[in-house]
């Protein structure tokens, strides 16, 4: 395994451990309240997404166009619902592609490695950024297009979920 792959594996393990501990303390109450406590995306974010979807080169080439329905900022043993602040476009081939993290101010591109795992596809930035994007690409489970985006900030994690449209 080369150094880059080892770094990616370590990052994924750290993300998993962080999320496990963040959700462990209040797992039952979090499951019950996550839907009712979720804060909807702002109108500004919805407008930016619609404009980008219709008038941007990245949206034209992207296979996935994804908008969040919830976001939780996790750290210190708890997760707090906040309004989603990012939307996503993903252009991918068989082994690599580009993942665009966007907000009301614009988009940042990240080259990604593409990994298929059963009904899911994972997009992991190939330059070591501390994030992962995973989407249900199959429909056996009835959840095609559902996604989770996890970005770490220090020892905390920002977890966004939502739905993707398949454009190609």
C-alpha cells in the first residue's frame, strides 16, 4: 500500500471513530429527534443551488446533483442540528472524478477516488482532505440517491444528509 492509500485508510478510520463516539451517548434520543429537530436549508442556499443547477459548467458535466435536507455539527460527545450550508455536484468516471462542495458563495472542486461497494458509491478526495461523500447508487434497498457527506473540522464532524438526482 502506498503512502496516499495508507493516509486515506487512517482518515476513514478516524472519521468512523469520531462519528461512533459522537452518536454513542445519545443514539436513541438522536434518532427520535433528528427528524423533528432538523433545521431546513435557507432560501439563499436553495436559490444558489437552483442557479448553479441551471447555469454552471460543473452542473452540466456532473452525474450527480445533490441537495441536503439536514446537517448536524458533532463534537464533544454530542451533535447539534444546524441549517445545511452546502450542496454538491459529482462528476465521476470508473476510478476518479471531481466532487464539488458548494455554498451560497460558490463551489470548490476536489479530485476524488471513486469506490463502489454494493449499492453504494463513495467519493474520497485524493489529495487527503478530511471528508467523504457516500451515495446510494443502486435501488435494491429503495434508497437510490440518498447521500451522507462527512467533513471533519478539528476533532469534530459535520454530517449532512439529503438526496441526489442522477443526471446521466
